[in-house]
C-alpha cells in the first residue's frame, strides 16, 4: 500500500492529474470529455496507466464537408493504456473507442502520445497527439470506415489546470448511397482548430 501511495504521488508530480475533464470550443463547435484512471478504483491496476472515458461533440456543418446538412451529435466511449518511455517526459499508449452518430457506428483502434516539453520548468508545457482508425470490418450500420487525428499544445498555468490549443480531423466515411450525400463515400465530419481547458482531479 505504501508503495502504491508513493507511486501515486510521483506520477501526479511528473504527469497530468489522473482523472481529467476537458472542454473545447471554437466559434461553432462544442466538445466535452472526461477520462477516469482505473488505478484509482482498482488496486490491482497501477495508477496513471489505464483509463476509461467518454466524449460528446456538437459539431457545426460549417466545419464539415457539406455546409448544407444538419450534423447529428457525435458520442464516444473510450479505453486507453499508457506508459512512460524512458525518463525524458514521453508517454505512449494504445487504445480503442466505440463511437456513433445517427446511422454510423465504428470501433477504431489507435495510438496516442504525450510529451512534456523540457524547455521551461516554471510553466510546464506539453505536446499531445493521437491517431485512430477503423476499417470496414470495424464499422457498422451505414459506416464504411473512420479516421481521426488530433494534435494539441497544453500550458499548465496552475496545478492540474491547463489551457489547450488543438486541431482535430474526423472522417466518418459511409457506404455507397448512404450518409450525407447520395453517393456515400468519404465525409469529413469535423476539421477545425479549438481552444479549451483541461482540469485534473
């Protein structure tokens, strides 16, 4: 138990807080997400290594491929395993999601990374990225495939509180004669910059 408490304290000092809540906005889109550290609820799991979460995105059609459609909201549940690589502030992970909008469901698999920039010890800064993909075998309903990538830059202005600037691109690709056009095919659900807050607890 003492070893776990020591590890918990060390990881809290060297990485972002274990449970996180995040809200991202731009002039048209609203995204809200939360992620929980399984290690805080299960002593058999090392803290800050395994996470479950959920996400909601209310996207605007002006940031999609078709400005004349009414986009349905995007929902997601996710699972992530993440570990440090070396002692230079790099963490990498692999995960899976289940996501859906109306008539679209997929189970993308992917990779994520987080890197603490060593440039300034007074204001911690981080680079984050993720890439998730679901081929047709992991796509259901009218879905044909799904591709998402994100990059973000965080500044920790207070303990466990960050400002984030990021870019996301989400392709919800449909089978022929399905989706937001009569021919189906590739459809970029949302691609745009955002700013937001990340809070650890």
